[in-house]
C-alpha cells in the first residue's frame, strides 16, 4: 500500500524491502531507491517522555495521496510510499517514512525531499511533546513553509 | 454543519466536534458567529494568523464559501513529519 496512517509501530527495513519487492514484482525498472525515516526527538529543552501525534482521519489520507501523486508526476517516479504514525510515541521511536524509486538517483532524492517538505506543512498532523516539565504543542516553523517555495 | 477542531484549537474550544446551524456564507462569517458562541470559541479563534481551515477536508482561505459545505475544520499550522 502506497499510503498508510497507523498507530502501530513498523519495521523500516521490512517496509523498504516490501517497497523494493513490489516494484520488482510489477516489472518496474528503477535504478535508484531513496528512503527517509523521521525519529521522535527532544525538540523542547526538557526531558522528552513521549510525543503524541494527532491527525485528521480522512483528510490525512487524501492529503498524503495528493502529495504522493504530485511527486510521482513531477519527478517521473517509478514508485513512492508514505507511512505515518499517530498516537503516543516514545523518544527514539520512528514516526514516519517515505521511499521513492526512479530510474536515476537525482529524481529519487528530489522526490523524497518534495514528499517531506509538503508532508510537514500540508498533511494534517500535529505533534504534542510530553516532557518532565509539562505538555506543549510543537509550533510550526517558518522555515517549513519557506521550504515549499523552492519547488 | 459539522465542525471539527484539532490540536490546541480542540483543547481551547473544549470539544473536537460539534454540529451548528448557520447561514454564514464564508469561513470568515462562520468564525464571527463562533466567536459569539462562547468565551472558549472566542479564545480559540482570537488570532487567525495561527489558525488554518479546511472545508470538506480541503485546505482553503478564510474568504472561502461554505454555502455547500458539509464539514468545516479548524486547526493550527501542521507539524507532521
């Protein structure tokens, strides 16, 4: 499945192998596969106990599907996948991953960066940090919105 | 019309979902009605520079029409990834 939104943890290695195998099974020739994984980190300057991720069921899947379709067309990708978790995650857990496949690496890298830039500012996810000092919603960064302008 | 609130907007309004009767033609007009609904709504919707809106699950601007809308959602700028 190209787009998945789930609370369960996932194995990034298994996901990447499945992505690669699905391309091979469908006879898709891709000389380059690029992947990116986001990991829960301590953004606040407290001790992060957990990150809680909220999302907008329905709109999330639609937004990710739209972003993926744009990346596929723009970079002539042979394949692209997005997995994003929601719910409560401990520090160091994998939040999400994207993978792209293309005939050549430049498009695979660019496609993955495009997916990440759009996903950060256009897919309806919100992060809340739970630290020893309390809870706080993570603010969007101006740099995230600015990152879209390069595309 | 179904209203949805997410993240700190949900916390400030005090609910993630409510149904309202409205004749508002645009999101902006709906926001004015909601601000008058309760202090919690007024607080949540006090600074629209940090509020984003989706009509039927599509991101739109505050001047967007809602005359055909089934669901309007308010939430902060997104922080996925």
